[in-house]
C-alpha cells in the first residue's frame, strides 16, 4: 500500500462531468488499496472569469485582494470533487491551502512555499478519508493572509505536499500522455519519454516544454520526490521524473528530447565601447528593471573601432521595458544603437547522455543546417544545447533535430532506452 | 465619530456596477469621519449557481463540502468590494468568517454563532483600514471546519460582529426603504415605520415580514444593538430597530404593522380520542420528525363522542413529512382521519401599544369580517394577534386591517407616531 498524491489541473475538472470522472479515478486508486491525497486546480475558466470581474471593479487590484478572489476558484473545485467522491461511497474532505498547512512568503500572486505542516491532512488519511487540497494557494507566515503561488503553483503544491507527507509518488495529471521527445503538434512522430531525470526535466521546462513548471521540478529534485506525469483520460503509464536512472549510464539515451520556445525576443546593443564594466552596466540596468535575461552573446571586439555588439534574449513581454531601460542609459554608456527582434525561436537539445557522448553539438548543428536554417546564437550547458533561429524556421529545425537523433523511430523507446528494453 | 457596521446583501452587490456603487457609499461614510466595518453576502445569483453545480455532481452533497463550496460566494464578493474601495483611494481588507473570528457550532448549513473574536478586524480598524467581512459563514469551534449559518446568516453575522466590536449601529442595507406597515405590493398606501422595538420586529419577522430574519433581531435584542434597516439605493433614513422607544408610551403607535405569510399549511387531526396524553403523543411525534409547529387549536370535546379535533399550522414544505409521520401513529392513537390544507394564509397585527389599548382584537376581527373573510384559527401574544384565513382572502384582509388601524393615512407617520411628529 502506497501513499499517492494526485494533482488534477483545471482542464481535468472543467465541468461537472469531468469532476465525476476524476472522482471515479481517485476512487479506483483508493480501492486498489492505496492512500490518496488529491491536489486540485480551479475549474477550467474560473480563474479567467474572476480576473475579468476584478478588472471590472478596479484597473489595478491590490495583490492581497486578488489572491483572496482567485482562491475562491479552488474552493469551488475542491468542494465539488469531495462531493463527487462521497457520492461514490468514499469519505472525502476538502482543505484550503491554509488548512492543509501550506505556509508561504507574503508576496501576493507569486508567493513561495516556506513550509508545509500537513497535520490535518495526515489525520484525514489516518481516518481513511481522501483529503482534497486546494492547489496554488497558501497562507503567509507573517500576516496570515491568503496567498497564491503564481504560475505552476498547483503542481508545486502537489510536490511540496507529497514531500511533507513522505508520499511514494506525486502523480501530475494532464491532458496529454506524458512528456514527449518533442511537441507532437510539430513532430507527429514524437514519442512519450518513459523516464527522465530531474535535471533533464528542468532543462526541458526552462526551454519551453510547458508540461511541468520549473518550480515544481526543482522542488521535486530537492526532496527527491518521484513525479509521474500522466493523462487523466487513460490508465496508461506516463513519464516518470526521478533522480538518476538506474542501470548502466551508457544505456541511457543520449538525447531525451527537443524543446522549443517562441516566447523570447532578442535585443542587440550595437557599438558598445569596449571598456571594462560597460557590459556589466547594461545588465545591471536590466536587472534593476527586473528583466530576466536568458542567453547572452558578445562579439569579439573589432580592434579598429574599439567597439563591440552585445546580443541577449529575454521574454518578449519584457521587450518594451527593456528597450526603454536601455535607451535611458544610451548616452551614459555611449553605445550606437539598439536592435529589437521578436521573430526568433529557441531550439534546445536536452539529454543527460550528452555528457559522455562527444559529437552531439556537431550532429545538432548539421541537422539544423540541413534544412537551410541559420543559427543566430548558441548556448550550452552540461546536458543541453540551445540555439536561436528565425521563428519561421522553428518547426523544420525541431523536426530535423528530432530525426537526427533517431527520436522519431517507430521503436524509439526500445532504441533510445536500449538498456531498459531488453 | 462612530463605529458603523454596514451589511450589504446579494442584490446590493449583484454585479461589478453595483459593487462600485456600494464601495462609493462605504467611502462616503468613511469620509464623514466614521469607522466602517462591512459585512457582505455573495453576489446575486452566485449561491444558486454553486448549488446547481453541487446538484450536478451529487444528489445529496455532504454538509461540510456544501459549506466549503457556498462560502466561495462571499469570498468573491468581499474581495471585489475591497478592490473597488481601494480603487477609490481608501484602504480595505477582506476577511473570511474564520479570519474575522466568527466561531460557530458544527451544524453545517445551519451553524449557530457561539462567539466572535474580531481581533484582526479591530487591528484593521485601528490601522484606518475598512474591513470587509464575509457574511453567512464561520468556523466550527470543535473541528475547525468552515460552516455556514443558514437563512438570515449574513444579517446575523453583521449584528454579532457589531456587538463584539461594540459598534454604535448595525446598518442593514436592502433594496427597500425600510420596514413597512404592510407589504407595499398588497397595500400600496403602506408606509415606512421609522422606529420599531426588537419585540415588535421579532413578531413581524416570525409572521412573514421578510426584511429581517428572526435570528438577527434576537441577537440584536440580546446585545441591545441598534439596527438601522435602509435602502442601498438612497440616502434616506430607513427603520430603526431598537429597545424601548423613548417618550410617553401612550404616544406610541397602537399598531406597528400588518404582516402576512402564505408559506404555511394546516393539518387537522379529526376524531382524536379525548384522553390525557393523546395531544402530547401527536406533537411529540412531530417534534421527533423536526417539524416546527406554529399555531395549535383544539376544539372542545363533544361529550357525546368523547372525541375532539386538533388543528395546527406548520411550514408547508414540512407538510408531506408531517402527514406521513401522523399516518404512522394513526392506529396507535386511534384518531379518525387527517385533513391537509395548504391554501391558507396567516395575517398578523403587531404593536407594542396593544398592551395598553383594549378593543384591538375586536376592531381587527371586524375589519376582516367587513371584507367577507372567514377566520379559521386565532392565536394571540401580548403584542400580536394572528389569524388564519383562506389564502385567496389574504390581500383584501390585510388591506382592510391596515385601513382599520389608520395605517394607510397620508400622514401615517404623524398620526401613528403622534408624539414624535409634534
């Protein structure tokens, strides 16, 4: 008998029918002899509807009140889910984030979990009941005000609660079958990845794979909590996200997947005087404006002019603020001009096996070149290579890279996971 | 500078526009130099929509979860109202019933307030902020579960909070101008009552006047908290509900108002053996079935038969259960038959001045007879006379009684409140 934390997102509980289906699924797990704790998001469009109401009464609603408002969403879904479970003859009890002991910082809209003290959840489990916990919300340690955790909050709640309860697994239910080697909408031959490490999943998440949020994977890694990402529509195995994968490392896949991201923009600062500290001044100004920089490339200085170009990428929705920030310091730094390009795409190749396999970079670049695509920027980490290309070229380049690493073979799991398949 | 608790019902905060209007009104009170604490109900149809969702997932939702679900309603309205106030440049903070210290019994759906410990509300007031408190809800003392107070719950929250904060007045905002001498839909000449005692208001509420719930008036009487019932659409004075009214009692109105109620039914138990304890057996059975009995009339026993008829009234929606309960004990008690009539109406004449004015009963009965209406049952209290008539006759009989006691004079306030008008 295991202790399983199951998290269901908004699309899994979009209406009464979906809620009843999810209830059935939870009861199936319970009947199999496991203890189940459920974390649930707000129903489908509830959050958007509440935001719309807020906008109607105030152009700039205060964070404390916005959090109070939005947390009504999970309150509704969790109570309905508990009712649906009770209707199937099993005891269920819903708990707000506060009641479940999710203690956070005071930053409304983007609070971080400080601690989880799930005393009431443990009691409910001991009573044979199924606790249904509101995702995405908590209570601030200092002011005892209701907080929300921001993007990826419900997944993070689930993992944090699983860790605090020392659960055996945290199952994240979604509307796809798991994590794929590439976005199946772009690469129809993309395959489900049966098992992936936290590190790889972190790189995937950071590089545009939307299935799990960075924060939740980081939390899982810190507490070594296995995550099982799976579909709420089937009983199939999904993707296990865990620590190091057992078995001979040589038998691990070289590449786990190809991620892409169209949400970034590129800014080039042209003609920066090549003096010590000028680059630092630029990035200090951007950091002060709370802009997250992703990739940075500085060209070799042309000795004749004593000037250099610095390019960097950032979320496209920070573009305007970044450009304004830089214009303000143009005179002081003395650069020539700014260039802005939001027609870029980032393609990332991720795989723990990269460490022990030289030649990955060359094969990746060859693949991209083979479909006539120009690489504008490059960054690498131990287990990732990312390149920036023209946004129009993203689909073809992703497909080419996927093919080049044999990811879209029919027997992809057997080929890539040679060791585990035998 | 006064401390004012204002309660706004669901129709006052039905949509974003209404919420902004209420916010404006609250700020006006604040600007006048008063401290304001607001109690708010769920927006217009929210509760019905949530109940509808509950019905879709479970035919018989558990009380704990239904309370968790329904309390989402006030969470939404209170957060939106706080936002709207902040948007007008005044600080506001919303609080759930639990956060506001509303401690209740554990009876989900109909919890009673045991205590109010409004520490956070007091702090907010001291900080110059406007606390917005969710009506209708609290937290159970034993299990720390979220509870709802049932019918009249938001008004009761407001009065209880006002009492705990030692406020100067509890203003109950509604969509009419106050308490009227009769239902203006039936008696167009009905007038607003400027001032009424708790006792009279209790009788009015018990006899079908829907404007204030019995519970809330009882609470106000216990703590001697003045209630000011007024319209949220105008700045006019409404009706003050207080303890004894100042001035010479002879100058009080004889009759405060005429209330009516069409929601009751009458059951007659025909041919009950006239033995000691038979009536008790009947009402014990009904009480065990949790049926509230209102009026009871027992005919004089016909000596020849040794049998008597017992009639009583009860809420019509308890009718089926009551009939079934009585049928079960028919054989044991040995009564002849049961008669059920839900086509009845109750008309009540209420006034503290009745005590010192004989002849009220006769004038009341005359008025009803004058419009050709037959009286089926009668009960009286110190400050009330109620009669049961055929439901079709209610409107005419109410109008006749209203006229007979000079309530629909043009100068009704001057006439009835002779003392205060001069």
